């Protein structure tokens, strides 16, 4: 390995890193879970849509309603816009628009996007925007890692992901936690080595881990009621060993 590295603030603000996203996050059971929801909803807002693979897949499989993806990383939307036509791609976050009257049947946050909402006020503002964007009877569905499962203990340099970049060059990717958790927040780095880079690219991120009760409290404060929570993509119960907290909420 090299002994120096270029550090960036956000993994996917860089076009070359965004191009690796789908390879690092191949379609899996979580995507099937969300696709079923999307296909049964007339209009869908995907918050933190990334490369848009969920909405692109839905359109390809015949979804005929309104599909909108919002993401703050322009590089990710470059990838999204290369896919199926007829999807609205919006650069920004939930503060980018006024959502009154948007009337979405379904709002989703996939891929643990919910956990990047670090501050209480930021989280409350996002949930209020979600509530405003929903149609009467609409659903908000999101996933977050279960803090009881302590997933971050497995984020070590000896767990390396091997992918190839768009030019066919090998890339090694690994994660490493920085220090001890600070309350419900965990800071870690994601390192990319190989490909077109003469030195590793290191991206620093922080995620917030909230348990079921805390999640329900924040949702209730925004006028959203929890109608279901699952611990895995097979809709099993949330237990201490469950990897996920998958939450379904409706306007209360």
C-alpha cells in the first residue's frame, strides 16, 4: 500500500468514485423489498437516491407513474441520468423544494441514507418535509442499521471489497472506524486503492445509530406513526441480533 492518501469529505461527490457505487452495492434482498413497494405505489419519492438504480429498475419493469429521485451529490445523478428515461432527478436534499401538495404515495430512504441525518434539528426538519410530501394514506419506508448489532465492529481493513472500475482496472475498498463511538454516532473512513488513482482516496463519514424507540419518537414528533418495523428483509421481528431496523410509517 502507499503511505500517503488523498482525503475527501464525501465518498460519492467524485465522479470516479460514484462510478463504482453499483459495483460495490449490487442488487440484493433490500432492493427487492423496496422494488415491491415502489411497483405498488402510484408516485414515489426516493430521498438520497444515489445512482437511481431502484427507480431505474422500476421504470424498466413497467412502473407508469411519477418517479422522483433526490440526491445532494451531482456525481451520483450523472450516473442516474444514464439510465431509464422518464424519471425526475433533483440535485439537493429535502430542503431543496417546498413539498406542500406533492402528494407522493410512497417516500423511501434506502441504503441506510437515514443515518446521515446527524443532528436532532436536521432530522426533525427532514421528517417534517417527508410528512409534507406524502399524500393522505401515503407511506414512508426507510432502513437503518440496528445499533444493538454493532455492525461497525466489522468495519476493519481486513474486510476488503474487490471491484473493477469502468476501465477494467482492479480497485480495493475497505472501511475503518475512527476511534470509539461518540454517543449514537460512529465515524469511519472508506479507502479506495488502485484504479486510476496514484495514491489511495480516503473518504470520511459519520453515521447516527438510533434504536426503535428513538426512531418512533422522532417520527411521532413529525406527525408520522410507525405501522411496522422489521429486523431483516424477510420481515422478521426486530431483535438484539437483527441487522436492520426497517420502518414503515404513515401520517398520524
